[in-house]
């Protein structure tokens, strides 16, 4: 998970290096609105963020024009910039025009969509295409979304006044950027492995053979290449598990979460939550004093992750 912010012409950034040093890794900059407005600070905001080593992307604020015209206006405005993050459509019109949304999003398979639940939940888009507005939350992961905007009144060093705070999944990275484990120190990886696999690693920030072996073990469980490198796929699998999605036969499919559940409950690990997995979950729940309903909800997740059992 990456920590981020989103900015527009009214965001008063005083020192991009301070923003970076406060832990911000990504920034989405408002580029355009409708077919006639371009953010007058877009260039300086882009250059400042890039110089500080922050990953940069752009968003377009939708209006009520032709979706093709608005898309083309947006693309023309950002075409001269190197983009680390996928472009985004920000849609905040009260009476949502889903035809506009569908046509705009159809222009580019790399687009992600920002909006509130009242709009985003009705677009038919996959969760990993949506950057959802959930102000007032404290997410430990992105819960399957491309990103979560969890505060409209964030405080960040190097910014005078409020700024939107976000967390993003590596899915928002453009093809120009290869995800790296830079957002996870070795110590953080060790802590995650201890929580996931109950390994009891010494959290010393040094990737020795035991840490590498732990990464490989986790990758094997997830069905990933066992190379001992905590890259984007491994981080994505970890994020999905730590998002603690409700999982069961009748629930949405979460391959990595299901693999972890199968591993912990002693079932064969294939990433598919069927009746056999349900039976193993019921037995595990019963053996650990939980209601044996075969559904992995908050109580079962808490025992799986928060307790050393």
C-alpha cells in the first residue's frame, strides 16, 4: 500500500521535499475540468513532486460535455508529461450520467475512476478500477480498491492547510513504473510475515536467509513465483489479506485471501472458496471457539491475523 495525496490549484504546497519526507509516495494532480479549464499550477506541481521523488499522476474533473471531448481535452493536456500513475476520471456530479462515465472510461483501459459509493457502486466497474471516497476511515489496506481517499482534511508537512489523504494499491502504477518494495522496509516485511505466517522473525530490518525463506513460503502459498523478492504481486497479495474481506462460498471471489484461509485452515490451497474449503473453515472455527458458519468475517479474520494461533 502506498500513501498518497491529491492536489488542485487551491492546494498550498510549500515544500515538496517535506511532503516526501512525511511519507507521501504518490500524488494525483488535477489537470483539467470539462473542456476549457486547465489547472494553472499543474506544471509547477508536477515538477516539484517529481523533483522530490514522488510518483505523479493526473486526474480530470468531469463536467457535462461530450465524454469524448472531455477525454481528448484531458489527454492533450497531460500528453507532454511522464506519468507514473494511471490517469483518472474524477466524477462528482450529483445526478450521475452513467452513459458519460461508461463512454469516458471506454476510451482507455488504463483509466481508473474516482467517486463516492453512491456513484461508483453503480458503474459496474471492478473494485480495482475504482478510487473510492471514504472520508473518516482509517484503512489498513485498500480493501480491493485501486485507492481509498480516507481524509479531506489531512495535514502533511510541506503543505499549508488541509489536503486530501489517500492510500493506493500498486494497480494504479502506469506501465512506466515497475513496483518495488520501497514502500515496505525489510522490517515492515518481517512484521507482515510474522503476522501472516507466525514465523517469529527478528524484526531487525536485515533481509537474511530466514526472511528470504519466509517471503518464498508466502509466495508459494499465494501461487506466485518464489523468488524471495517482495515485489508488487507479493505486496498485492498481502494487501488483499490485510483488507480482511468477508470470504465464503456466497461472497465475492478473493483469490489471495482464500489461499491464505485455505493455508491456515489446513485445506488444499487453490484460491477457490468452495464447499470443501467451507468445511475446513467450519472445523477451524469450531476448534478455535468461533461460530462454525464457514464464513470468514471480522471475528475469524481477527483470530487468523491478530492472534498467534
